[in-house]
């Protein structure tokens, strides 16, 4: 039977008017509060997702070993949502701690798994650290989920799995390419691990391939906290503008793009966070799943490095000190997402403009400077 409008003719109603029966959709409209483990929930994307989950009425427990974040984020989340989520500090590569955690937290509905190392360059220097941290954590979580019958998983993957796609915008069907770094390889292997284990264990999973998350919460109370010199474009721009860095290097202006600089699909971290909530809500209602579902999360269009700089200059009213340098080894020329699948299946669409993204990143940088 189709859900929603049943098309049933009512004898009480005038001819031609159809009675809408909500009997089959009542469950959809009834809100179900979910209890979610957010691994890496004090990190950049995790903290924004915790805010979204709480604001939609869900309960959150965070596990994070604080290797790339701080416990102070919990207080900041509390200021935004009115509720400080529970944080347990331990390393997810510790199998016994993971089993113990799941044993103590009965009634978990699902896991959103962010915790991972993510610096591409560092992963080339320390490949085993990356394989151990990112893969062992995931294995421990998958096993504990299976043991405790926690059967819904949303996993942080990356557009890095596509490399330089042959055609743009890139769809989820595009062939995956050999990873350009150990970090990228951990994402590819993680996706495969989940795909292999999910049907055996009864776990239903959504793999979210993020494009380039940027920006910060509009409250400017949480945002990205890069340790040391940032690798990513936006923190480098805002740190240069605030005076922490002398100048931004624009890595290459000789690409085959309209202004010669590389193109990416930048997405606001709050839009990204919202997609995780929708993905988890979808899983909690899904009766059956043959294999993990994969969704691209981007805006569906690309911007060049110079366009991002222009946007930053527009919203901040500042002139950014930058210079064109050589290309960065390993960088691809251009990529942006086909997001039609996330739109049609998850009912999700990114809504923030590039200026909103750069403005929120700048407000966050100014907030940090004021502390
Ligand atoms: P982040 O470093 O800010 O957050 C990750 C969090 O996980 C940190 O708080 C860290 O302390 C924690 N963590 C790492 N290893 C852990 C372990 N073994 N046990 C417990 N906690 C651990 O990173 P982020 O930018 O929020 O990224 C979140 C996820 O999204 C990662 O899986 C990353 O690979 C993926 N991703 C990020 C981007 C991006 O540009 N930021 C793009 C694509 C995919
Ligand atoms: C964006 C653009 C740079 C810094 C990385 C990871 C990828 C994913 C997202 C996790 C590029 C240019 C940058 C600078 C610059 N992360 N740039 N000067 O490289 O698209 O993707 O983050 O999964 O896996 O590789 O993001 O922010 O580093 O760079 O000119 O100082 O900005 O060349 O064109 P990237 P990025």
C-alpha cells in the first residue's frame, strides 16, 4: 500500500473528494527521540552535528579522545542548545573500552562515526598511524554495534575517494580511484569494510561523502580548530586575515579553469551536519537495506580559490594578503558534486551561500581572537 494519501473514496464526502487517510503515516509524523553515539563529537563536523541532533530533540553521547579537539566544546554546545551532551573520553582503538561503553549504554539507536585522523600530508608521513587509528576504531565500533544490536551507522567518508573524476558533476556511481594518500585510502577501505560487514551483521549504514566542509556555527561559539599551520584553505585565509599567518599561498593559477585556480565544492558545515540527522532518521525508519547507501554532500557547484578569496574580502571588508605559488603536489584540478541523490532520497539540500560560509568562518576566527 502506498504511504500517505490512500486514495480511498469516502461515502461521507461529496463525490470526487477523496478522504486522506493518515493511518499508514502516523508513525512518520510521530517524533521518535533517538539516542545516538557521536564518535569524534567534540571535533569540527561532529560538534556541529551534535548541535543539530540536540536541536531536533535527539539525545547524544559523545566519545572522543580529544586528540584533535577540546572538552571545552561541550560547554559551547551547551550554550547553543541549552544541553551539555555527555562526553566519555577514551580512544576508540581500545577494543575493551569500546565494548565496555556499548555494554553500559543500553538503548542506543545508532552511531554517527566521525572519529578519525584527517590530515592528508601527515598521513603520508605516518601511514601506519592513520591505518591503525581510522581502521581499528571502525572495526571496534562495528563489532560492538553487532554484539549489542545497535544497527544504524552513519559514516564520514570523503570525495577524496573519487580522485579527479572523468566527468563532472561527480555522481555516487563514478568509479573510485586509487587513493592519493594513506588518509584517502582509509576512507576507501572503511567504506569497503562497512559494505562487507553490514549484510552479515544486520547493520544498516549510510556512507556520506563530504566535499569541502567550511564555515562555522552562526553563533560563532563552535568552529574548526586546526592545530598548528592549517592545511585547508578557509582556516588559512582567516588566520592570515587575523594576523596569525603572513600570507596565503594560492597553490597554482595555471589550471584549466576559468581563472586558472583549482575548483572545489565548498559546503557549509551546518548544512553538512543537518544531512547526518536526516540520514540517521532515515535509517531508524528503514525496514530493510541490501547494502549501505552512499550520498554525496556538497552544494552541486564549484568555486575557484580566487572566488573564495573574493567572497572572504567581500564579507570581511578586508584585503587579503595572498600570492600565487606552485601547485600543491597531489591536488586535483576541479571537482564538484552531483547532489540529486541526497536531495531525492534524504530530502536534503545545502542552503547556505558561499558568502554565508566565509562570513561564519571569519566570525569564528574573530571569536577565537577575542578569547
Ligand atoms: P576533527 O579532527 O575536527 O574531528 C575528529 C574528532 O575525532 C576529533 O575530536 C578527535 O579528537 C577525535 N578522534 C580521532 N581519533 C580518535 C580515536 N581513536 N578515538 C576517539 N576519538 C578520536 O575532524 P573533522 O573535520 O570534524 O572530520 C570528521 C570526520 O569527517 C573524519 O572522519 C574526517 O576524515 C571526515 N571528513 C572531514 C573532511 C574535512 O574537510 N573536515 C572532509 C571529508 C571527510
Ligand atoms: C582547497 C583548495 C588547494 C590551502 C582536502 C582533503 C580531502 C578532504 C577535504 C577530508 C585547493 C587550495 C589550500 C592553501 C590553497 N578532506 N589551497 N592554499 O585539498 O580540496 O581537500 O580537504 O576528507 O580529502 O584532501 O581542500 O582546503 O586543502 O584545498 O591554494 O593554503 O584550496 O590547492 O585547490 P582539498 P583544501
